[in-house]
C-alpha cells in the first residue's frame, strides 16, 4: 500500500481556514477509507502565530489514528519578510532576488525538507496550499513524488517566478474547481505531461442546522444576511460592511448583517444593523447557515469556498462577488446564488433574495443539490484513489 504524506505548514483540529480545514478533513476521510496516510508539518501553532516560534514540541503524535510528524522552525528575518509581503499584498512587484528572500524568510524548517528528501521513496507527498515555504521547499526536495493542491487565487503571489517554477516541477496538480484549473493554465502554461486533475473538496452533508434554536439563542427575529470567515483584506470583508450600511440606510430594510468567524477591526457591532458574533460553536455554525436568508461572500480570492457549500448544505442561497471566477461559476452552474460587482448590483440582488423568500429558498435547494451531486466524501475519496493509482503505476 502506498504511504501518503500530507504536507501542510501547520496542522490541528481547531485551526480555522479553508486549506487548513481541507487538509484536516481530507486526511481523516482517506484514513477512514483504509489508506495509509500521515501528516508532515511544522511546530507553528497556526497562521496567526509567530512563524519563528515552536508552539508544539517536535516529534510524532497521534491525531485520531493518524501520525502527525512535527518539525521545528528556526530563527528568521521576520522584518525582511513582512516588508516584502506588504508590497505583494499591495499588488507591487518584487525582483527575483527578493522572491528568493521572501520564501527563505517566510519560515525556516530545514529538518522538514531534509526528511522529505531522505524519505522520498517512502511516500507520495501531497502538499497544500501552494504559497507556503513547506510546499515550495518540499516539492523541490522530491518533485517526482509530489502532488500539490495549490488552492490557487488570482493574486500577486501566484505570479511570482518561484511559485511558477515550483508548480511546474511537481508530478501533478490537484485543483478544487475547474475555474482554478483554468487560472493555473493561464499562469504557468499547459500541462505538457504533468498530471492535472479537478478533485473538488468533500463535505459532510448529513448535518441539519436548527434555525429556530439559533434565532432564540441570539434573539434575532428578522431576516439575516450572513458573512462567515476571516475579516481581512483578502476576503473583502470591509467592502461588505460598507455596502451593507449603505444598503440598510437607503432601503430601510429590517434585516441584520450577522458576522461569524475570527474577529477583526472591520465594523462596530451596533446590535441592530450589524451583529458580530466572532467564533461560534460548530452547532451554532450549522444553525446560523440554516437561519440565514442569504450568505454574502464578497471575497474575490477563492479556490473552492467551503462556506458557500456549507450554506447550500442547509438550503440557503448565496450572494457572491462577480469578480471571483470560482464562486461565480459555482452559482452559474448550480443556480444556487446571485452575483454582484457594484453597489447597485449588491442592492438589487439582496432585494431579490430578501423580498421573495420562496424563490430564494428554491435557489438554495438548487445549491444543495449541486453539493450532493459533486462534493460528498465518497466521490472525493474516489478521486484521490484514482489519481494515486495513476501516479504510483509508474513507480
């Protein structure tokens, strides 16, 4: 049996985030399907911790039957990295030399890359996502044994030469959506023999949220417009809040914008127009997806969008940014949501969804059927089994 090693910058049951959740749940379901899978990661706690600090002890631990090998990080030049990262976040270019400095000073985990190189004949490595040093250095250590789940966005980072060269050197690329695969071709060129597959991402579809329980707990009676996720520039959260306040003032609607997820200095919770609940329990998360009239997801940087799928699992329609090819395609193919690219489109789409609950619920049910048809775990596990057989047949 082929040993599979998922390589990710950090790993833990409570770590939020799209790629973090994808790594954790995919590992679990492949393990439950009888595959020999383990995790290689650093001792960093999560994305928001100090990337030069070893929160976890180095060594091997058990996570629900899966071995997790943690490798220490060393001292880094954090100021140099953050200066370059700020320029990239602002859409500025950097030189090839600065690119190499950027990836070298991101986090420094030489023992992880040494382990991959020394044990490359023992594993098929699956790296996620593309941007982090664990993927860059790990793929270069064992390119013929490497598959990458890039979680690629249309962003400045994706066009750096270091990532283009690394992605092209891997044995294969595994995409979450067709739109992501198209973007990859536009950035790094055609496959030319490289394995490239659209895999999707799995969801647990059997959870039924309780809308009444959520409304009673948080004393919410009127329509709910939901945002779920991080509050940062990459997710476009400030745009949503700005549009929402403008909409609420102009339309005099009784709806409330409810935000869940990690908190940030985006908007003051005034208890009426905006309710910021921060982190909520798993039960509350399912309940609010069921209670919401619409999920609004303004991000333009998505490779799959788990929150859109979780909303559809509960039969709730979505409103997404028209400049995000991935979520726009999900809506167009499924019929489960609407898009906006301006305030005027945001307002008219919200009115359509809030003023006709029956049509909105029908839209949400179409989204649910789309998830059932494409993203249940048995389907996703089968995709992984197929691509692993294809890769290992040449060994």
